[in-house]
C-alpha cells in the first residue's frame, strides 16, 4: 500500500473511532437530558465551549500567522484551516446549546438572576430576541472568516501568482483579528458572564481569547505529532518546528496566567461586594481545590516544563504537555461556569459525557476536513524555506 493509501486508512480508522466515542457520549447525554434537563444544559455548556474554543482558536491562529509569518506555521497551517472549517458542524452541535442559551431559560435559574433589580439596559440586552440575534451574528462572522480564509488559501495552491493571494490573506487577517476579538469577547459575556449578571470583569473576553489560542495550539501540536511519520509531513517536520510551537504554547500559558492574576488582583484590591462574590463562590470547599489544581497544572507545571528546550524538541513529550493543557482548559471552564448555578451538584456524570460526546463528533469532523485537502501549503512563497527548517 502506498503512503497516500496508508494515510487515508489511518484517517478513516481515527474518524470511525471518534464517531463511535462521540456517539456514545451524545446518547448518554440524551438519556441524561430526559432525566435531568437542567443538569444537561449546564454540562453541555461547558463541553460545547471547550471544542468551540479550539475551532475558534484555529481561526485566530491562522490569521495571526498570515499577519506575522514565520516557519512555525508551515506544518500546522492546514491543520488550523481544517479546525476552522468545523464551525458549521459546531452550529449543528450547538442546537442543544442554543435551546438552553438564554439566561431567561429555566436552566440558568432565572429566580436567582434578580431580573427586577437589574438595570433596564441589562434587561433588554439579555432579553431573548437581542440575545439570539447577537449569537447569530457571532457565528455568521466566524464562519464567514473561516470560509474566506480557506477559499483563498486553496486558491493560492492553484494560482501562478501566490504572492498576490498571500497579500489578500494578510489584508483580510488584519481586520479579521479585530472582528474575532470583539465577537469572542461579547460572546463570552453573553454566554458565560451573563449567568451572573451582577458581576463583571473588564478582561473577561481576553481571558477566553487567550484560552482559545492555547487550546488550539495544544490540539494541533498533538495532531502534528500523530502525523509526523506520515508523508508529506514526515518530509518537512523537524525538532525545530516543535520547538517553535512549544515556545508559542509557553507564551500562551504565560499570558493566561497573567490575565487570571490581573483579574484576581484588581477584584481583590477593590474589595467590592458585587465583585468578590464571584471568587468567594469559587474559593470555598471543593472549588478551592480545583482552583489550586488550575494554578499548579494549568500554569506552574507546563510553564516550567516548556522552559526546557529538550521538552519542546521531543514531540511526544510536548504532545503530552499539550494534552494536559487541554484537559486543564476543560477544568478551567468547569470552574468558571459550574458555580454560577448555585444549587447545582459540584460534579455530575454528564460533565464528562458532554465534552466526550461533542469532542468525538468534532474530531471526526476535523479529520473529515483534514483528509479532503493537501496537508501542506506548498505554493505559498513565504514557505519556500519551510521544508528546510533545520533540526
């Protein structure tokens, strides 16, 4: 069997396994929804946001690379573009998410939101009509960006003037990054911060942006390790590529830690009752244990590991660190979202079934997109030296 046939078989096997795991997870969630719909929506929100964040992080990293260039993007550009093309799949997977999305829905415990005490602006802003309209705008913007970026990228492989297409991609990415940043920030406020509308943070949206970039980078590092012995990736990937990607991953870990510390210090120094309650509800009992785990395993452990040049150049070790960061990103979302539901149990089996179910289907969709296009952007003039990136 030739290398292309072997790669296709590898893709098919991985896709089938992901579909089976995802299907089992979603069936379990469906049964759970019939038994406890409120708990289902709570768990599904966390699981859905994790995988949506990876897809959106792929969009952001593609645009970042078109803006700044660099050999680090040569071996992961097609992986990022494939992740971006999964957004329509996430629209379908988001149907349960949309059903339970509005804060006026029963799953968000409207009796705890004190609508009468809220300002007229917040009541209008969080009302169903405007709420769903903004959600449609967010997804429309994200899918449009992903579509155009992919369309022009594949045109570059077929044209005799690739540099001109590269200029168009760069010109789109500049405003695209701004659009992405604004829409993700507002979506984070709408979907998560609005669960406790009496509390606010001015860097809340930036925290989600950095988390999405971090999880997307971690995910493509794992995929690149998986494909590293497959043609044509094996012909071009080197330890230096993994070193560059590990350095970027370290940068995102540091930025995530900086933003979390900044938010905590600002709220702690202000010591205002309407602000400190958010941390009080997440700093007692079992939630304090989870917060400690995040500090240790989402920052300190990966930070010190990624400082090592050897760790970043050993792809399997780096992929293990990346997998740990994705796991801790799910824990981070769980810690952020779950305490918003005051009387909810701290942990439920659907909290695992939901991310497994959504993740299995999403990964199957990612592989479907990945195997349908060339794995390397060989016609991009900026990547002329990519294959020769030193060991």
